[in-house]
C-alpha cells in the first residue's frame, strides 16, 4: 500500500471558451486527448464490437446491426468535430454537446423530448497517487447509449466482461440498464478511492500515536480536500440517480429503476463513509494539536523547574562571590563584610543552605503536582 | 464498571465483491461465521422450536406447522448457498439477497410486491469493550419472518422469553409485530450502549477535575467517534420506523403501527441522548484545553516571578564580584574602583539593597494581580 | 441572589425496565415518591376539592360531582398499581401508562380515539440550586384531566389560585383549557429559570471584567449545559403546542386554541432567550480565553524585557569578575589581562557602559512598541 | 462620528407579571412612561391633529371626524387603564392588550375577525450610544390604526411630514398603508443602525492594523451582540411582512401589498448586511488573535536569541571567575588549575572565544531563518 | 499575473435617500456617473445603432425602427430625470425606478402586468485590483429591453459582437433572450473573478510552504471576504434564474427557458467553486496557524535545551567562584572552605564534572525525543 500524499489542487476554469461565447459552441478543453471509439452492439444472442477513430465506424456499425442495443464508448474529447457530427446525426441540442466538451459539469440527468443526457464525475487516484476528477457523460436515445470519458484509462472493464459473459439483465435490458451499470461502476470506484483514503487515514493516525511530526497537518489537510472533492461529486450524483428513478422517460424502464434504487443506496453509503472520514480527519487534527500543546507544556515545565531551582542557588553563589573587603586599607578587620566567608565551616554551611533550598523547591513543585503528567 | 476505552476504527469496505460485479450476486463477507438456524413456530396455543444448519430444517418445519407464524432466526452469514436457497424458496429479489450478505447497509425498510425487507444496525460493546457494529436484516412474507444476524451472540433473549411466556400481542400479532419487537429490542440495546458511554463520560469528567492527564483527549475523541457511529445507526433507523408506520403493506397492521409509534419515540429519545453526550464530550474537551492552558499560564507566572526577582539581585552580586583593582601597581589606592567594597558596612548595605529590590518587585507583582488566580 | 453554580449532569437511562420488556408494562422509576392525589371538581358555580392516596378517593369524587370538570392532580409516580387502575377505569392504552411511569419522555401531544395524552418537562433550579428536569404528563378525557408530576413540590399554585378565584375562562372552558393553563405555567417557569441564568451570566461577565479566575470556564460550561437541557425541553414543547393547535379533537376547543397561540408565542420567546444566552455564554468564554492569552502575553513581555536588559549587564559583570592574572609567577605585569580592571576609573566606566546598554535596550523596546498595550 | 462602544446587555424577563397570571391581564412594564396621545385624522383633503393624555381626546376626535382615516399614536405604555379602555371601545381580545403591554414580543402579524395586530422591534442607538430595543405595536381596525411605542422619542417624523405634505398614497390608501409606512420606517432605522455599526467596524479594523490593543476583543464582542439583537429583530420582521403580503384581510389592500413587497426586499437587504457584518466581525477577531500570537512569537524569538547567545558567554566568564588556587599552601604552583588565567594573553583569547561563539550562534539562527519575519 | 491583495470593504448604506422617504422616489447615488445611452435595434436582417445622452435619442430610434427588437443600454445612473422619463414613457411602477437608482439590490426577477424587472450584481476586480460590486438592472417590455449599469466600463463586448455577427438565436429570440445573454455573461465574469482568486490562493499556498509571513493571514481574510461577496451575489442570482424559468410571462419564451436552464447550471458551478475556495482558504489558514505554532515550539525547545544545559554548569562555576576564606585572620588553614579549590587537579575535575552533566542532560533530552521533529 502506498501512503504518499500529494498536494491536492482544485481546478478553477469553467470552460475552455471565452466570456460571452455563443451558447452551444463546442470548445474542446486544452490538452484533450484524441478520441478513441469502441462500439458494442449486443442483443440476447450476440455481441459485435468494432473500434475506430471517426464517425464512419459508428455509422457503419449502426447500419449493420439493426436489432441490437449499441454502446458507443468514446475515450478522449479532443475532437470537436466528432462531437458535433454525433450531435447532428442523433439530433442532439447543441447545449448538450457543449456540456460534453465542457468538463466541469456536476452530475445531472437532463431529459429531452426523445433522449436523455447524464453526467457523472470519475474521481480516483491515478498511478502516481494524484487525484483525478474526470467527467463522464452519456447520451441515451432509442437503442443507443453514447458514453464520453476524458482519458484512455479503462474504468469499465468489469462492465465489458459482464457484457461478454452475457449473464443477468445486461444484454436484454436496453441502454437505460447500461447507463445504470456505468453509473453503479463509477460509484464502486468511489469505494475504492475511499478504501485508499481509509488506509491513509489509518497510517496518519498510527503516526500520531507513535512518531508525530509536522507532515500530519499537511497530510490531514490534503485528505480533507480529497474528501471535499469526492463529496462534491457524490452529493449531486445521488440527486441525479433520484431524478432517474422519478423520470417518466421510457428510456428508464421499471426494471432499471429497481436497480437504480440499489445504486442510490450505494451512493448514500459512500456519502456516509465520506462523512465518517471527515470526522476522523478532524479528530486526528485535534489529537495532533493537543499533542503539540502537551509537548510544549512539558518543555516549559522542565525549563521552569530547572530554572527556578537553580536561580536562587546561583544567586547565593553570587553573594559569596562578592569581593567585599575583609580588611580596610589600614589592615583593620571589617567584621560586617561577609563574615560567613571567614567561618571555619562557611562552605559546608553554604552548600547545605543551597541543598535545603533545592529540596524545598522540589517539594513545593511536587505538592503543586508539577511532576504529575498533565 | 469497566472504563477502559479502546481505539475506535471505522470499517471502510462497502462489500466483499469486486467493482462492477453483477448486481444481485451474493458474496458472503470475509470471515463470516457459519450460519446457525433456529425456527420458532407459534400461534396462540403453542410454540414449536427446532434448530439446524441447512435449508432442510426450515422446509420441514414450515410443512409441519401450517397455521403458525414462523420466526426463522439465522445467526451467521457464512453460507451464500443457504441465502440463495431461501431466496429461491420465497421468491425474493436477488438484490435483497445481496443486501443481506453485504453487511454495510444503512437501516431501511423496502417494500416489494408481497414481502418487505428491513435492516438495522446492532451497535454495542463486546466483552472486550470493543465497539461492534453489526447488521441485522429481516424478510417478512406471509406468516414468516426470517432474521439474519452477523454473529452467534444473542441479543434477542428477551424476545424469546416473551415468546415462551406468551403474554401480550407477541403470539397473535403476526410477523409484523415480531419485526417491531426485534427493532425495539435493537433500540433498547442503544440505550445500554449509551448508558455505558454515560458512565465513561462521567469517569472522564471526574478525571478532568481531579487528575487530568493526556488520556482525556484520546478518550474523548474515541467517545466522540462512538457517538458518531451510533448516530449514523439511529438516524436512518428513525426514518425506517417512520417508513414502516406510513407503509400500506398488510404486513404492518394498524395494531403494530401503534407499537411502532412507541418505538419511534424511543428512537428519538436515543438521538436526544446522543446529542446530549456529544455536547458533554465537547464541553469536556473545552474544559481540558482550558486547564492545560491555565496550567501553562501558572507555570509561566512562577517562572517569571522567580526570574524577574532574582535577575537584578544576581546582577548586583555580579557587580560586587568584579575584580576592579583597589590599588594600582604602585600601591596607590584607586578610590573610584568599587569603593562600596571597602565600606565597613558594605555587605549589609548590599544585602539591604537586594532585599529592598526583591520587596519592591513583589509589591509591583502584587499590584498587577499576578498573585491572584487567573 | 444566589450565584452558586453546580455541576450539571445528564440523566442517561431511558427507563427503569429491562431490554426487551413487554411494551405497555408500567415500571415505576427507582426512588419514585409515593403518589399524593388531589382532586379539584369545578363548574361555573362551585369548586369541590378532596385529597387522598388511592383510587377510591378519585372514584367517589367522580361519582359525587357529575356535572363538574375534574382536575385529578397526582404528585409522585411511586405506585404502579394506581396508574394501572386509572388506566383501566378510563380505558387508556397501556403504552400511555408506560409513558407516564417512564420519566424521560420528550414533550408530545398524542391523540387517541376519545382521549389525548400530553407530556412536558418541568425544568427548574431546586432550593439547592441543582437543576431539576422532571416529567409532567396529563391525560384528558371527557370532562376529566389527570396530571402526573414526579415530585411533591408545587409548581401550579397560581393555577389553583385562579381556580379558586374563578375569574376568566378557567372554570368554564373544560379540561382542554386546564391543559393549556398547566402548559403555559410550565413555560412561565422556563422564564424564571432563564432569568436566574441571566443573573448568573451577568455575574460571570462582571467577574470576567474585574476578577477573572478559572471558575469562569467551569461556570460557563455548566450554564451552557443548563441551556442545552432547557432547549431540549422547549423545542419539542413548541411542536407539541403546535400539534394541539392543529388538533381536531373536540377536547381542544377553538377558544382554547386562541390561548394556545399565545402560549406558542411565549414558547418561541423562551427559545429566543435561550439562543441569546447561548451566544452570551460563548462570547464570555471567548473574552475569557482572550484575557488569559493577553495575560500570558503580558507576563512573557515583562519576563523578556527584564531578562534581555539584565543578561548583557550580568555578562559584563561576569567579564570583570574573571580572575585573569595581573602578574605572572615572577611578578611581571601581564598588561593584556583585563587592563580595564587597573584603570583608575575602570569601575565608573563599567557602570556607565552597563547603564548605556540598558538605556539602549529600553529605547529599542520602546521603538518596537513593547511598552504599549497589546 | 462617535465610536464609543458600550457593553450590550440582553433583557431577560418575559413580562412584568407573575407566573400563572390569568392570560389577558394587562400589566404595564416596570418604569414605563406615562402615555402621550397624538391623533392624526386625515382624508384626501384635510389633516386634523389633536393631542392629549387620556381616552377622551380619542373619542371626541373619532366623533368629530367621521369620514377620515385615524392614526392614533400613543407614546408610553405606563397606563394600563388606557390600554384596557381602548380595547373595550374597539372590542379587542384581551390577549392582544396583554401583548401590547408585554414589551418582549417578537415581530408578528396576527389577524382577528375584523381587526389585525402587528408588532415590530425598534432597534437603535440612543444619544448615549446605548442600544435600545423597544417594542412597536399597532392595531388596525376599520379606518383606524392605533400605534404604541415605549418611549417619547420620535422615530416617525418623516411619516408625519409626508402626511402633512399629502403627496403619494399616504392620505388615501387607508390604515393598512399607514401600517406599511411605519413598518418601512422601522426597517429604515435598521439601516441607520447598521451604518453606525459599519463605521465602528471600520474604526476597529483600522485599529487592528495600526494600534491593536485589548479593547478590540471587547468591542468586537459587543458589535457581535448588537448584530445578534438586530438579527433577532429583522428575521421575524421578514416573516411578518410576508404574512401581511399573504393576508386575505381587506385591511391590507392589493395596492399596499405592492409596497409591502418593496419593504420585504429592504428587510432582506438588511439581513444581508447583518450577515456581512457578522463575517467582518469574525474576520477582525481572527486577525487580532493572529496578531497577538505573532507578537508573542516575536517576543519569544528575541528572548531566545538574546538568552541563547549570552548563556554560553556568561558561562565562560563564570569559568574564569572560579577561584582555583594557583599555589598550594606551601607556595607550589598548581599548574593544572586554570592555567589560561596565567597566559600573558589569556584575556584577549577569552574575549575572542566569546566573540566567536556569539558569531557562530548568530550564523546558526540566521540559517534557521529566525531573523526572517514569520 | 498580479497577486496584490487589497483590503476588501463592504458597502453599508442602503440608499442615497433619507429615512421615511416617500416610496418610489428616484434618488441617484452620490457620485453617480452621467448616463451614456446606446441603442441597438435589430431584427433578423439588420442592426441599427445610435448613441446619445438623453431621452430624445431613444424616442427617435423607437419611432424609426418599428419592427425591431430594441436593446437600450444605459451606462451611468447619474440622471434621475432620465430614469423618470423612461418610466413615464413605458408606464413603469415608480418602485421599480427607485430600485434602479438604489444600487444595493439583490439579484431578483419581478414580474408586473406587462413588463418584467431583473437585477444582477456585476462582481469583478477593476484595473487596480480592487473589488467592484456593481448593480445591473434591466426592464423588459414588449420588444424592448433597457439595461442599466453603474459605470462606463464595458462588460458586454462579447454580446455586442454576437449581435453584430448575427449568428445563433440572438437576433431573433426577442428581448427575453437578450436578458438571458446578459445574465449569462455576468455569470461568466464570475468565473473570471474566481479564476483570479484561484491564482491568488495558489500563490498564497505556495508562500505558506516556502516563505510564510504575516501577510498570509491578512490575504486569506481578504480572499474570504471576496468569496463572501461573490457568494452573496451568486446565491440570489440562482434563485432569480429559477424564477425566470418558472415564469409564465410571455416575455420568457420556452426557447429562452432552455438556455436559462444552461445558465442555471453555470450558476451552480460557480457556487460550487466558491465553496471549494472557501474550504481551501480555511485550510490555508489552518496550515499557517499550525506552522506558527510549530515555529514557536521549535524556538521554545532550543531555548530550553540551551538553558537547561548551561544553568547547572554556570551554577558550578558560581560555586567555585565563591570567596570562602582559605585562612582565618590568624593564618590557620580553614580546611572545610572549598577544599576542591586547593586540589592540584581541581580545575580539570571541575571541567570534567561540567562536561559529564552536559552529556547526561543531552542524553536525557535525546531519550525524551526532544531532538526529533515534532
């Protein structure tokens, strides 16, 4: 398990376009990857797949397989033209196309006359342990679902495997079910992210108890931000699933709604976990601050005890280090000038005096409870 | 009473399965115990019980007692096959079966065509004072209630005793009443947990006033987490009971609803107590931090008073410890070099000076109120 | 006015019974007082009162006065049998009887077929300035209202006096009005409690400005808890009154509802005051913590100024206290060894040097503003 | 502009009466001023005013001007009899009369059969910069509006001036419009109060940046309380205006409702400002606490740097101040006893050593960044 | 990029008028700029523009272009007469005209019989990096939209450009669409502001990690205030857009509502960003405070370690600096007076003793972990 914690940054820009751009203009985000298209056409009996880079592969597959459900999976948003061609072919509102390219959407489910549009956030750690917050969007129309992802990494292997295996409702329940399956898989990735965060929190907390250092504050703050990001993804996700359940569109069949209720429960479980982890993070920070303060307290106590004991002793040594003259210029003894110095046992008496003061002070501190732990 | 407080951990994993598993797949949690089955078939006149380990004992009992209400009590979720067989026999949706095995459900009450599914959280301290947060789930159908618990420990002895005694509505009011009785017993265990927490809080608070040490912070944080966990169990429990009260299913009779209203009140009382304890915990932490800060303040004051009194005195001793020559190389008296040293009463004067300074400083501090408590 | 503030404890146990007890079982709380019964039978023309200890006195009075409204006032819950006999006589649901004996109910108003059940919390300081949080409950049926209080102390003297005086609606407006009158009196006692708390807060705040000590933190925390307890009593009280206003039961006549609207306003005023006092308490704690921190700051500044001024001076005295030899073993003068000591005016120069350093440091601190207040 | 900030106290007592007083009893508050009555009878054409101290002046004016709208303005609540006489004459519910005298009402708008009752809070600084929180109440019936204020100060000069000028709807739109005009003027006084608070906050914030002292904490807390008081006045004021807008009473005409929508907007603007100022106050407190902590830090750093540099130097001086004998009793040189003291250049070497140590420590602190600002 | 952060002030005054002013009175704000009028009359085929300073230019253009949509754009509110003339010409309620001149409106959408009134806040940094919070208001009636801005700066260049280009719905969809276009552009400027804030936050956070100083607290507080201001602008903006979507006015066509749904999403995205930045700001402040406290801790530790090591050593040096007499007045050796001083190796022994004590203390501190980082 890797417990490296990196600085988490928020992404501020709303879109790649300019202020006052015409609504519906598809502007691909800076640095977007070139799209890779995979098409899965399936019915109860067969699964036909093809891959490609442009609209042609889609059109030919749609023509070829006419009584299938089609899942058109597009990884990479770097081709505005492709998005516009798909929109034109399926007669999609340009505002929807703009939202696909504009990668800071909140999860939502928008219904239009004969199609629906759904977005989600894919939040996960990448291989370098950096937090990724990507957009997933899908258009559902007739027997077609087109899904858009930002990168080429594969989150949906399990769905593909179930499609190949052909068990359960996945082959027969239409594009609405596929939309549910993809959404549920995204929520499952939240749990993987949260499990990793849980491990990191455990490691931080162990460190608080064994080997606390400054990194605890930094790391807790980064975890907190990660939790905020995933909370901002999962709260509207819940609302979105709820919108899907209450939708009257024929694309979301009653059978799919039953599964969506299950996904809704999962989403609430994720939100519960997030709240738990937020509380744990706060509690770790409180414990750490309390330890820092205790440490400070302990240091001050040691300083004070040592200082307060030695200050009077050093003063006494200073007294008997003074050079008051024992004789005046004429050799007369000045009896009042530090007579103790001329006692035969002056030194042992002085040491005894110092020792008594030290013991007395220790006793006072003991009585005050300064040697107890606080 | 045992006031040991252990570190409270949250359990992160959502389920034992993998990302993208087919919905409805029953995956038993890692380390689940082998199930132990007990069947209680009862009507107004008699109570017949049997025990076993597999589906056969259930089927034979159901056949034997045909005008009874059956409470099938399963402790241990370690047998996926058993759960699937029960599901098949009673025609239960696979998503429900998945939820039974997936032990991180929130309390909920889901109604289906002719059956209902209910989950709760059993939160309690085990014999080692560790917090247990187990899942309880129940299926109600016709005259049957099947309850699933995670472990073999017995929470429902009181219900069994009332069943044996046969007083009240328990023998006659059907499986809905049994579901109420089990739910109410679970809420009662919350009060036991809260009473224990109350005792622990009292002990911690006593300690703050008598013998405060670092453990207070740790212990308060653990109590806080425990309260969070039980709050996360009881809030949805309340919603669940409310759903049961508003249910139109014939399984929840009006008579049972009257009792559920009572359970609802109990649940709100538990939530009230939880909020109270959260406030007490915060107040203890505030008091403790205030004490730490007061202690620090007191230590600093002692250090300062002692230092500030002795620093000038030591300086004077230092002055008269300087070795400025009384005679030059030729034996001439250097009258300007520390003449005080050659006064007949130089030493008493020096001591008197020091004493006056010390008294003056003490008076200043007195005036400033530093000897008052703050 | 008494400003002693005692430690406020919460009461944890839900009831005196055991987990899984049959619902409806009347278990009197531990240490409950033996009941004392007073019956007030009144109509427009007369008021007949009697007292006693068991059900017989009630039954005989009910028989005797048949066109009266009856207020049966029971102080002390120590007799389960009495509660059950009343329940039997009036045909009250056992769950209601359980709630009367179970003294941790939240304020609520439950309507049944032909009777209603109401609970409130009586929160007040007793004669020892300890916070009392007692349960008040009342059953209203036909022309009877039966009220239950936990102790023998008298909160309702004013109501009895109005009953005797016979002015206003109290004699004619039925048991619903009596229920209103008792509820309104309970809310009035909240204002008395709040006035006491207000006095205590004023005293604490005065102390912050004149003579702050550690007790401020403790006392503020106790006030905070008291406010939490009374808030937990008054919030559901408001909901309860609202339920009464919206009730369609003939027991609550439109005339009574007008008065209840007034009681509702009073309840909201109490809640407003509670919120105000919570803010004041927080503000006192903030001020106190700020004063502690300022005091610390001031102490540190004195320590630092004195130390930093004397440390170099003492160092110089130390320099000239060194014993570097003025002559070698052969009597040669070692001119490099502390020649200052042999200057005719070495001592005045040294004193002047020290004085200059001290003045310079004071000027530096002055410039830095350390002699200003911060 | 006067920036003196006085301690803000909350007023705790609910009313001047006793617990359990008969509802509807008019008890004038302690120290209430004797009432002063002014009557403005106006229609489109004329405005007739008269003044007095008792009910007679009202009755004669009402008789005299029979096709006018009457604004009866009563300043001072010290005459219970007057309030009762007015109530009797207009047939007002005694509960309303009680509320007029009971000066801790929240803003509300209560409708009765043929009249309406409205209360507001007049919150302002008086001439001594003390916060005043007075009650304004008004009864509207037929063509009469009776307003009650607590003191003789004049808040409604502008309304009187508009009445005299006779422009706009004020002369023709009935008592409902007058109620709106008075309410809107009260909200306008909130803005004056808020502008003063804004000035005070600016002054406090300037002080934080230039000349921070302890008063900042005190003053910020007083501002906070003032804001809480005005917030508690304006929140229910908003609800009250909303109730007036949604009222179906013929006293509130559609024309008046249009104006009330405007007043509603003003009220929300006031609430917005209050929230802004609360945030500013918190931010000032945070800045101040941060400055205190920085100051402490700086002081500690100076103390530490000076101490840590001089402590080793003083120690070295102490070493060479020791009196180890150079010769034994027989005059033999003890070569091991502090031979440095007898080096010809011992003193310069010692000084050089001290200087090197000081420089080395300064370099170390420099490297650690202690001379940077933090 | 410019990261200078200036002190952010709130603007308190509600309006330029006086308490109790007649509602509907147009009072231009102090210092308001003289208005500059630009008129854009457009239909599918042509775009006619003219500019001017008074009502005449508007009237002549309206007469000239009778089958066009007119966008009358007024920059500067310094001419009350102009506003009143426009109101008179279009028969606008005086309360609306008052709101145009009263520049502290919250965003709102008010519908009247045959026109609608909309306000927004334009929040942006000006060229001096000061926060500007200006009012934008617009009246829509028939085929006319009149927009009012406070200053002459141009926010709507992009809208003008689209109008000139004539693509999309802008030329054909009426004044409602123009209102949408202006609103959406205002929301776009929020994102520009937020992007700048994001850059500033990044710069502050970088500084925390590299070169923390006092400015961090000040800057974070200013950012927080900026976020509060923009939040107070965007929350009611969202409600306003929602009101527009739900409006049944024919001025807002279904086509425009589709676009408004898009603007609504943008507004929620802005609010999400604001919440994110608030969390980041809090996290920066927490990190900074933690660093200050760590720095303090470190300083205290160095002070303590150095002090505690040297205090006993200096004491020992003091002991052997005492002047107890080795001989009495008669020349007898006083053997008990600091015999160590007369040992042949007294000095090396003393140094060894000091060295051992120093090493022992270092070992103790090492064991206590004081040399670890905390």
